[in-house]
C-alpha cells in the first residue's frame, strides 16, 4: 500500500469505532504548546510571527488543536463524552534525517469517558488494530505509566517542597539524579533573620532598601519569602533519607517485560515499606491484564520502563509507543496515552475532562513495508 | 578549484583587533574600496576576503558558505543547530572576551543557583498560571543550558537589545546575556547565579565543517596558525 492508501485504511478503522471526523486549526498561538510543555519543545516547533508580531505555530500534533476545540466546547457549557478522529497534517522540525517536516497523523481522541484500565486497553487495542490493518507487524511495544513515579514520591512521605521538586525533576532528563546529588546551601544570616521577623515581607522590604536593591522582575515579596521558607525547610529536612534515595534509584532502574512490571514494583514497595504506592501499581497491573486480554500478540514484546514517556509533556498516566521492524526506537509507528489534565490546562481550569488518545504514522509505516518486502 | 573564502568582522573593536592579530603573523589587511568597502585582500594569503558582521560570519561558517572566519564563540554556539560539531574553533585569539551568563534580580534572595531558579519557576507558574520569562538574544544557548541543568519552568522572550533592562521594565524576569565586568548587570539590580556562567566566549579563528576543503585551503589554515613574530606592531 502507498502512503495515501495507509491513511485511508487507518482512518476507516477509527471511523468505524464511532469517532467523529474533525479538521481543527492548522495555526495556533505559540503560547499553547510553549506554556503547556515548556521551552524544551521549541526546538521541534515550526514557529512564525503573524502580522502583529505575535508568535504562532503550525500544529505540532493533532491532539493539541482537537483538545483546544474540546476545551472551548466545554467552557461554553456543553458536556458529555466525545470521540474525535482525524487524518491530518502535522508539522515538526525533524530529529532524524529521514523524517519529514510535514507528515500525516491518523488518530483518535476521546474526552469525558470513564478513565480506567479498560478504557486504556480499549484505546491501545484500537491503535494496535489500525497498525495491523496497515499490514505492519509490530516488533515491539513500550508502555509506561507517568503516575507511578509520583505515587512513590507520595508514599515516601517527603516534605511537600521536596516531593514537588522530585516530581518535576522526573520529567527532566537527569533531573532526579541532580536532585539526589544536590546539597542544601545555608542562607546568609541577615536573610535568614527576615523569616524570623513578625512581618517577613516588611523585613525583606527593609533589607532591600538598606542594600539599595530594587525589586525587579515579576515575583512579589511574598513569593520571595515563600522561596526562602522552602529553602529553609529543605535545609532543616537535611536532604533525602537513605531509604528514599535507595527506593528512588531502584525505581529508576526498572526496565522489564510489561507482564513483570507490577510484581517488580510491588517488590520495591515491600523492600522499602512504601504501601502508599499500592493503588497505582494495582492500576498498572489491571491495565496490563486488560491489554493482554484484548491484544495477546502485543504482550509478547511489551516492555515497561519507569522513565518512559517523561517527555510526553502533557500526558499524565498511561503512555505507549508501537515499534516496527527496520525503524529506529525514536521513530515509533504509533503512540498515545492518557492526558486527564489537558482540558483543564488549556481552559485555565474553567473546564475539565478525562482524555485519552493515540495516532499512527503512515509516513513511517510506508518505510517499514519497504524494509520487509 | 575556487578560492577559499575568509571572513573578518566589518566594524568596531573586533575589526581592529582582528587586523592587529593578522598583521602580527605577517598578513596585513587591505580593504578594497576604502573604509566602506566590504571586500579586502590579506597580504600573503590567496583567498577571497569578505568583511561581514560577526553574526553573519557565524552563520556562514555553520552553513558552509565561508571556509574560515573570525567571530565570537557566543554567536557560533547560539547559531548552530547541532551545538558542537557544526564548526571547529582553530584558535582562540585572546580578545573580544565576554561571559554568557544567567542573571536574576538581586532581590531574589531565595535564588542563587539554577536549581533554585527551577523551584522559583514552578512556584511562579502555580501562582500566575504562566511561566517565568527569560529574555535573551541567545535562544539556543539558553535552551540547551536550561535543559542541561534540568530547568524546564520558563519561557523565552527574544530580546533585540538592552536585555539587562528587561526585568526592570517588566518584559521578563530573568535574563541570559553577555557580560565582561558585571557592572551593567549590577547597575540594573541583577546578579549572576552561582552556576550561571554558560560560556566564556572570545573571538576565535574558526573553520567551517561543511565548506569544501582542498589542500590549498588547508595550507592557508597552516599559515594562519603560526605564532606572532616578536615585536610586530600594527602597521600604519
């Protein structure tokens, strides 16, 4: 099959599942991906300035503009569960020499349905079916769960400052290691004294004028005091305990067949006494079972890795990629996952809805088929 | 075989210092068309010589339209998509030195390191529903360094000039800029983070990786790599 034939086949699979076809905006304000995902994604974005000089972006995927439409629909007071499907162009600066800047994604996005193992497995099975319908036998599947690391952090019972820091660090390459290695630095005596004052903001203001320092930038005095208090709390906590350190390093190392993931994580829970992570692990196990029941073939090759999907910026739970023979690990033929916080983030918390979706990449599947035949 | 193309800065201190250095190794520069001309001859080198802005030189070296050039490492690092590997610094020339640094308001007593900045950025986003702004003309250098330091909680604002004033005027909260003595930063109420020196840049003789190289071209590189002769002065 040629590229366009693959598009038609995948599209038919998704439309038959009940998805409403949608062709959302090509051009978005650059604020949408950059505020949501941060500057790390800028290197991949096709950016330009509009006639007023505002920074705009060609849609880097279809999930964002579809979710943006859905967020607007819900902000307008409409509700209910919705499934959208599309076969549309997306634009990304290539990472691999043989990737195209402009490519077609055929995909499906579901909003407002019950979230759970069955919903995740159903979505995965549908994407997997679309890949197979295109004549591609996957060579591997990677499944991650971005809720696992935060669940372990919560179970460790760390001070909120440290816990939040580690959860953010998890999403950055090398971030957790950097946090574990960092030593708390003491505060200068005059500055520490500000926190002991009856009115810390007034004391800080006094110290700034005594030193002739202007208040520049967008952070207020109370925000600076909050930062100082967080640093003081980190100093007083005296860094991470050996137990926490050992547990996080062991968690980071987990890379195993998906069928072993729940037991490997449960072993960690037992070793380090982190029962609080139990429910998240149970959810992962239930999802693995549900996927196994629907797509037995996928389970032979499916693997789980703790850090997998950390760079899927707005995803927050189940994440997966489907690999194919002859293509690099960085060039999956399909990918997707759960993003229950996306509608809330796009609407500035004025609306919320669960979300799960996935896409297939006909431009890559064409190359797989050439390699096979 | 076409001649090799060398570019040198077209104006200012950088131009003078480059000419001084070339003269010191026996290659006097003669501008064609007087002070306003944009081509030149370099004594003893069989090459096409162009006078360009430092930024155009960095661009030409990376893209491969120039073989050799003298420009600032800050510009080379910032304009290269791949980072190191897009160009080869042959010789650091000891002038045009400046540090590319991350600076925050001095009033931020809670922020001394990149890790503190990450925490401040996260708290800011929670409170304001937007990211902390970092003003700079060095978009790529900034993005790479922040990623290397695992700092994700920020937004870039491209700055065309007077970057150091951005926090005071409210267009940004943090800056990434060049500094030599730090005096301008201090005058604007800013401080460099403890681990905020991204790059110690100076003017460098740089070779393009993408330009086509021949034996004749390599011979010219050898001539330029010679040490200054003792007692040479800038010719009148």
